[in-house]
C-alpha cells in the first residue's frame, strides 16, 4: 500500500527568529546605505575644503591626506558603528539610548587626534568638521532605524515623539 502521510511541510525557523533576523538585516542594510551617503558627504566636504585652500597636510611625515582616504576612513568607522548598533539591537534592552550615548561619546573622542596632530589651523578645523559630517549622517539614521526595529520603544519610561 502507498500511504500519503507526509504533509509536505518543512519545519523552518521559529517565527520570532525570522522576525529577529529581518530586524538585524534591515538595520544592516539601512546602515550600509547611510555609510555610502556618509562617505560621499565627507569626501565632498573634504574636496570643498581643499578647493578653498585647506592643504590637509599632517606634520607627522609631512604627507597630505588624499581625498580617497577620507572615504575609506569614513567607511571603516561607519561600519564599526553599524556593528555596534546591530550588537545593541541584539543584546541590549535599550538599544537606541545605548547606541546614541556610545556613538556621541566615540565621536567626541574622535575629535582629539586632529587637535593633537600639529596641523595648521585650517586643516585642524576642517578635520574636526569632517569628523562631524559622517556622525551627522550615521547617528540619526542608525538611531531612527533602531527605534523602528524596537517598535519605537527605547526601554525607558520616557514618551517618545
């Protein structure tokens, strides 16, 4: 006899796991798009600064920072920010608050090297501004994406608008 007891249904990941995977993937995709935007914005801002006479020469070795260098460094540290956001979404009860606090703190720390570089005033000011450009793109974008993926809840008792 031929029996047809097989329903053809294949067990897949639990619904919660699928939802969680989609949340992480959505955050990563949003983060990578923001990274591209931050890289373009920072490189354009550096090109504009260069066009008005900023030389981007750093006294250590007397080398000039090339425009593609701004894109590479922005891309690298933006990806670090994405990794932090993903980790907080995965393991923190309050990922939005923790991310913003961490990202703002790291941005503040990133302002120290230009101040200590010994570069001329124009280069120092431009470098400080160029640290703030990607932060202005990445921090709000990732915070908003985290807020969406946590259902608007920050984990605190504060009402979010």
